[in-house]
């Protein structure tokens, strides 16, 4: 653990990276990543590097399906690939499984 911390600190000092103000992430409802856990981990890695004053901003993205049979988009909170309208499984995931870093704001 100490070796990782020293390595991280030396890389940041060596590179002289600018301070980060914020990191914005789009997080899908069924991405498999728990937003609170991600926030907790972000707080742990902040001290001693360019993230020390940064804020993690998470935008939740709903799970959305497109049904190839009835040609509509539906959503559900369980991540089940069944169309809520016609109950068919011939669907395509439109959103809700992603984790995307959309912006890193620097000082």
C-alpha cells in the first residue's frame, strides 16, 4: 500500500499535472457500478495528488431498450431485456450499461 502511494505521488510530482476541479461521469443504471462506492473510492485516491480538491459529479443514465418488434423504446429498472409494451425479448440496449468520463475540468 505504501509503495503504491509513493509511486502515485512521484508520478504526479514528476509530471507536474494541473489541479483537477471536477470529473464528470455518466453512469448507467445497470452498469454494475454502485455510485456511492465510486464516490467513496474517489475520496480515497484524492489526497496527495492533482485530485485533492476535485469533485466527482455523476449523471445517472437510465436503462433504455429499443424493441425490434413494436419499434418503441422502453425502460425498466431491473436491466431485463424484455420490452415492457409487447413482452418480446427481441430488443437492443440503447443506454444504461455505460460508464463514461465525459469531462475533466482543470484549474
